[in-house]
C-alpha cells in the first residue's frame, strides 16, 4: 500500500495547508487520511491505490483558492457580553457566549458541533445533542483539532432540516461552507478569534514534562478562571485526583504557544482575518474592556462578539435574554486584539525550535526559545538571571 502526502505542483499547498480536513471528507474513495506531519501539524496523506483521480481534493482545497475577499470591511454589530449562567461562564474561556448560543439551538431541537478533548493529547470535533453532551465543548483547547468526518455529519443534519450550530476556527468554518456548496437557512456558524494553532509536538513534550511526578496527567484546562479571567491559569489534573494551577508565564505550554514561534505555517499567512469574517458570529476575549467599563464583573470573563451577517444579528437579538449584552465601538476592541488583524511574521528560528522539540526535553527548548528578552537594540538578557528578576522588581516598584 503506497501512502504519500498530497503533492501539488501548481501551487504551494503544503505550505498553506491549514489541516482543515476538507479534502478527506470530499474524497469519494476514502483515499485521504489526515495525519500528523513530522513538524506536528495535520496534513493529508493519500493512498494512491485508492485514488481514482477525480480531482475533488485539489479543486476544492481551501489553501489553493484564489481569494477575492475584501480586506477592509467591518462587522455589522459589535458587542461586549457575558453569560447570566454562572456555571457556563466559569467553564468557558471568555464570557460564555458559545454556551448560551449552543443552548438556544439545543432548545429548538437542533444540534451543536464543536471541539472536545478526545484524550489528554488530542482534540476533535464532536456533536452535542443535549446540555450534558455540550459540557466537553466548553473552553479553549489550544491544539489543532481533528475534523475528519465532521463536514459530512453537519451536512446530514442540515439535510434532515434540524438547526445546526457549528463552531471552530475561521479556516474550519470556511472549509465547512466550501463542503456544503450552498447556503442553508438552518445553519448557524461561529468562528473564534484565532491567532494560530501550535505544533502537536508541543503537547507531546508537555505531557512528558507533566508526567515526571508520581501520577499521570489526565486533563488540561488552559483557561482556568480560579484566579480570574485576566490572570487566567493553566489547571493540570492528575489521575490520583490532584490538581495544580500554573500562571501562564510559568507554564511551558502557554509560554511556547503565546510566543507564536511554532504555529502552523499557514497561520502566518492566515487568509481569514479580514471582514466579512467566516462565521455568522465571531467570538473572542474582550481584552482591555476594563478601560471603558471599570464597573463590569471583569474577573469572570468578558467576550467580544461580532455579528457578521443578518443571521448573526438575529442570533444576537435572541441572546439578549440569557446574556448581559452591550454594544461597543469596534475601535475599543482593536488596540488589544492582535488576533483580528495582525499577520505574524514567520519566525526565522521556527524550524530550528521544532527540531529541538523533537530531540530534547521541553524545559531545554523553553530556555532557548522564551527566556531571552531583548532590552536594547544589541542586548539580550535571560529571564533566569538574577539581574532580570531585580529589574522586574524595580519596574513593579516604580509603577506603584
Ligand atoms: C487555537 C485558539 C486560538 C485562539 N486565539 C485567540 C486570540 O488570539 N484572541 C482571542 O480573543 N481569542 C482567541 N481564542 C478564542 C478564545 O479562547 C475563546 O474560545 C472564545 O473567546 C470563545 O469563548 P467563549 O467563552 O464564548 O466559549 P468557550 O466555551 O470558551 O469556547 C468554546 C468554543 O471554542 C471552540 N474550540 C475550542 N478549542 C478549539 C480548537 N482547538 N479548535 C477549534 N475550535 C475550538 C469549541 O468548538 C467551542 O465552540 C482562541 C481559541 C483557540 C482554540
Ligand atoms: S483525486 Fe479524488 S479520489 Fe483521488 S484523493 Fe483526491 S478526492 Fe480522493
Ligand atoms: S483541503 Fe484543507 S487539509 Fe486538505 S490540503 Fe487543502 S487545506 Fe490542507
Ligand atoms: S490562524 Fe488562520 S489558518 Fe491558522 S488555525 Fe487560525 S484560522 Fe486557521
């Protein structure tokens, strides 16, 4: 059996592949599997013996599309908001808007598609039919999620006439729309603000790092609000029931992820940042909102909610019962929200870091990657040095 990554000689698709999995769902002979590349990103692999050369995979590939999208639009409505349901607010990363939208669709007899952990290392799309099944979908899993089979499954539900809510990264929402080829009145889509997905090597190494103690890591909650939304912590849960909380600047996973050095290559050229965005609704964190509303319950999480279509506007109208929802100027969002507009530069040391991750312990790669801080045009200082700690203390003291 011969299996090779899809090669395309008319366009740089491998460089731009988002790992959306659309080609696998389109393939009529199931010749395409989505697997991890050596660098830790989802890529299609084709079984040549099963391929009948129909061309569907390349014709529809979202990375090969000629984009004619306008780059300067604005959302139709921008709101800040948070859920009135304190349990879902606590379990969600931001203001719990996804949970509120999902419950609304479930109440109408519809179903919800989103991302849940499959095991400690892998996240994948699943369908929720009720509020119990919705719980694993809440909260951000900062990994690249597997989509295989999901676009077909969404289509089946739509064709049966049920209301469907689909939530994912903008490239996944775009892949779904491409798969469907026509508009469905019963489809509602949410895209999350997304600055990129990190290599899977990171979570593999993190797993090793966390498992050095007496018990095995069984769950990671990347956005625990135990100490508040703004100073969110990573919560690790172990098989023996023990839990530990880690500030993001001390947690090696979040430090590496937020350094933006080992994201998927396509994320540095993301085609889905501009308006109109892919989802009827876009959800993100409303960082910086306390500057305008110091009396809001900021510590529980505030979402930025963008309506991008008439459907999005009507969803927002319906949400006003279960949410605290306030219109906000778009300009309040932008200064603190790079994920909406900014293209990240491909880091020069990206492949080197990925190689290091394959070969050494995460602690070592972190020291190399994240511990050196520029303090002048020609000077770098290491975070582990005592002088750096003194300088930070001095800065804090001067601020007071
Ligand atoms: C990889 C990634 C990068 C992000 N980057 C930013 C950013 O730069 N700025 C920002 O403001 N917000 C970012 N977010 C979004 C943010 O973390 C919240 O998910 C969003 O604000 C929705 O919050 P919520 O409280 O409404 O719902 P939550 O319950 O927190 O969100 C759950 C929803 O997120 C989806 N989801 C979770 N993990 C994944 C995943 N791996 N892939 C696809 N969908 C997933 C689920 O399907 C579900 O619909 C990012 C999320 C992810 C997954
Ligand atoms: S050309 Fe057709 S059969 Fe071959 S892998 Fe692509 S979609 Fe599948
Ligand atoms: S359809 Fe998606 S997964 Fe397949 S090659 Fe194109 S971008 Fe990659
Ligand atoms: S940054 Fe763009 S390409 Fe990368 S996962 Fe997010 S939406 Fe997809």
